[in-house]
C-alpha cells in the first residue's frame, strides 16, 4: 500500500466533509477524497434546518457563517397557485436558539466546513482524487484504489466510507443491491436580485406546478420551479419571456425580480431521486448520506440527514478502533440507529411529492383542504414543523391525525401548545 490511515472517506459533500472534520478533531488518521478540483461553485442555495444548525453550532461553525450570506426566515407560507394562502408555518414555534430556517447563498455552509477541515487536517483533504475500486482481503474491505492528479494511489484503511452521492461508485464496488428511483420532475433553480425585498418564504402549489421563493441575503431570492425531468432544453428554446409571464402571474408582487432573470447562466437544474440501499454496511465499509438513502427535496432534510449520519458514525468509530473491530455486526449499530428515521423521512417526502406535484384535480383539492385544516390546528401544524426541522424520530401523523387533517370532524386537541411553550 502507498498510504496507511484509519479511515478513508470518499466524497467531501455535506456528510463526508463533516465526518472528515469530526474524525480529524478526534485525532483519527483520515483522508477525504474529492473528485472535484476544489470547493463547490454554482448557484444552488441551501436551507439550513434547525437540526443542521445545531450540528454546525456543535462544531463551532454556525457563528462562522458569513453574516452577509445568511438570511434567517421565520414564516413559510404555502399558497395555491392562484395566490390564496393555504397554510403558514411559523419557525418561532420551535424552542430557541434554533427557531428560524437559515437560507444561505450558494455553498456557504459547505465551504465553511471544508475550510475548517483543511485547517484541522491540512494533508487530509485531497481534491482531484477519484475513487477507482475497493481493496479487499477475502470479503473484508481494507482500503481503496484511487487516482489523484491522474496518478494511481492505493490507500490502506481500517474503514472505507462511501459519501459519494446517489450514483455512489463505492456502493457499486461493494455490490450492495440498491433501488434507485428518478422522479419525473426536476427543479429549475435560480438566485435573483430582489428589489422588492421579500421577507418571508412563499411556496405556490398548483396542478403539476410549484414555485418556491425564499428570501436570501444581499437582497436576493432563491427561486425553485418544478419542471419535467430532462425538459430544460425545450424550456431554454422557448426563451425567458414565458417564465417571466408565468411567474409574474403567480406572484405579481415580484414582477420586477422576475424581469431580472435574463439568461440561463443564472439557473441550474436540480434532478430529484430516491436511493434505498439494501444495507449501509459491510465488513470494513459504510455508506452515508445520499449513497445510502437519497430522498426527495420536499423533505428538506437530504443534506441535514447526511450531516447527522456523520455525527453518529464519528461517535462510533473510536470504539471500533479501540476494539479493532470493523465487522458488519459492529458497524450495524450505526445503521440500526439511523435507518428508521431516514426511512420515515423518505416516506414523508414521497407522500408530499405525490400530493404536492399532482396534476389530478381531486388530489389537488384534497391537498389544499388538508393544508387549510392544518393551518387551523396548532397541534398538527407543530408536527409538520418538527418533521421539516429534523426534530422528529417518528412520523408526524398517525392514522387518527390523517383523518382529522381532512377537517371532517373537530380535533379536541387542535389548540395544544408545543411542549416547550409557556402556559
């Protein structure tokens, strides 16, 4: 072997970078391999939910996010595409200090983690490093083969972590059966100047149409628009004028902002998919984040759950090192702890995609009725909020809650206050 370490992490995304930083701070010899040439670029913004904020705070990084690149948001308003309000979610219902969503300019949180990782472990983050294969001794993974600056390198490691996204090459090399599902929709995303100074998030739902508008720092907005998968070429061919017209019809208050969209270089396309790996662990290897459990962005928890994976796995690895035990049976502790919550969020996201993205008038009517009922029910609204915020371990609605959400009979606990609220 060319190099010997304790852990090699393939992928420096949301989960891999956090894991690399946590292990470096514990003094565990770690190398993080990233195939990109450097920190991420592009226009994709991000919403940091409360559970992700706490992880960054515990790392001492939340206060290091540039103030001029982060916008706290208290209210998320769900509206019908025609404009009328369906439901408003108030993050102030959550206990402080994590009682806001934080909308960041592109890659701000990720770059902050990467900067901290490079300072903590200067030799441990390798860019231009592409994974080639795992190295096995019998059935036990003992390292990886990679190309670094086009030079082949063999790295011995007691644990290999696949944090390389939904199309994970590590997962493929481990021959782990996986169900991959591509949703028929993608999102057109953009960061636009907003002279009207939007202060609260607006999320419009129609028939196979969604427009999300989120206030961002520096008088900008983060815009997401539901499109058919692989349809950007036809949308581009039609030009920007049809989008100006449609967005302005949905939310005329931001017509000047929409007119500021002048070219496709202001946009990117975010495909949507779900990943369900049959197992996340094998002898000497673990999958985290989207490599194990990608989910629809409606859950607003994809990157957050990758970060949680990193914190849970980082707590387990020192014990495995002390025992010199990276067998499947030992690593399974991580999967058993994490899988129930992740699968709950995947089911929730699928359910939201089914109703929110629908073109069926009956389902759209039912969706709007449920939103309106929840808006009048403080208990159910709080359950929705805690799921989005990543604070629930169980589904937000049981069978009785689903029935009550139809609004056919009154909920005797509708005015129930959050557990932390003052009486």
